[in-house]
C-alpha cells in the first residue's frame, strides 16, 4: 500500500481502521483483494474529505460499513459452502469405493447354490438363514453409496468438462437415483416392474461413466487414469446387453470377471476422486 504519511489525519485514521476491518475477511480473499480494496477506500476517503469534510467522511463510513457487513457475511458463507462441497466430494470418493466393495460382496452372496437355509440340504450352511436379510440391507446401502459417488464426480468435474462430459455425468447421476429408488421395492417383494426399473438405472449409471470417460480421455480431465471411467463402466452394459438382448449364456466366471473389473474400477475412481479435491480446496 502507498505511503499514507501525507494524508489528512481523518483520512489516515479511517484507512487504519479500515485495514483492521479487512482482517475479518477470509484469508484467501483478503490476500488477493485486500490491497486493492484498501487503495479504493483511500481514494474515496480523500475525495469525500476534500468535497464535504467530516460529514462526507461520516456518510462514506455509513455506506462502507453496510457494504462491509454484507460482503464479509457473503464471503464467509461462500467459503463455508466451498469447504462443505470439498468435504462432500472427498467423502463421496470413499462412498464410491465402499459401494464397489459392498456390491461385490452382495453379488458373491447372491450366487450361492443354496440361497435359503434348509436344514435337510447338506449344502446349506447356518449362515444361509441370514443371507437373505443381509442382501436386503446391503444392496440398498450399496446403491446409495454408488449414487453419492456419482454425485461427487458430477460436482467435481462438471465445470472442467464440456456438454458431452456433463451429459455422461448427468446420465450417471440419474441412473444412480433410479437404482436407489428401485432398490427397496425390488428387494422387498415389490412389483415386477421394479426389476426392469433397476436394470434401466444400472445401464444408465454405467453408460454415463463410459460417456464421461470418453470426454476425460479427450480433454485429459483427470490427473491420471483418464481411461478408467470407460474401463469401469463398459463391462456391466456388455453383460446385460449380451445376456438379455443377444441371449448369451453368461457363466458365473464371465459374470465374476465383469463384476470384478467393475468393482476394481469403481474403487480406483473413488480413491482418485478423494485425492483430486485438494487443488480446489487451496484456491482462494
């Protein structure tokens, strides 16, 4: 800031007080804009003092304080929202990775030869008595975690990509919402159409990842592994389309490979999302 020793004493005092008031702004905002605000305030003080003396200074202070209270509140609110958004994105990365793990566990449970406990069947295990309840709880939780993870991807990368990439992210979020909405009726003996809705939501979720992945590869959106969304999202649509449209006979090994590759990819995306938020946090 300029040397203020030649300023009239009321102006110098006002500038000193205003400099102390600037300390209430968030650190990043104060470092970037504080010197400019102090210079503008000094110019306004000099003009008001020369034109109207002390009444002019008083009038300037009234309007300055009103604007000061408003802008300090807004900047702290914005900083709080940014911190909340950053925290949510970081947690959504963990949710995506955890959802991949619980999804794999659910699938492994569902392929047991004896899904319901039968004491007269030597293949039954005592744990089979509880597995149906475990799946009924685990799958809705899984779909919730995967939906939160996709929302985190959308919030983190929607400003970095173009319309094509955003279309993929929106498609994925929509699929996650549909999946979670269909989970409860699907696994509580709901209507038959809930299965179809769940499949549509699953296809939208993973196709959205593929579309976003194409944009990521083209525009280098991710800090690394830009092809990971494609390699993660492609297997479940291939499995679904091949099984239900082209009448493939998907063996357990094929399904296991598809779910395993998808799960590994989702874990990688979740960890990538968790670590890629720090740059945004540091920006003022």
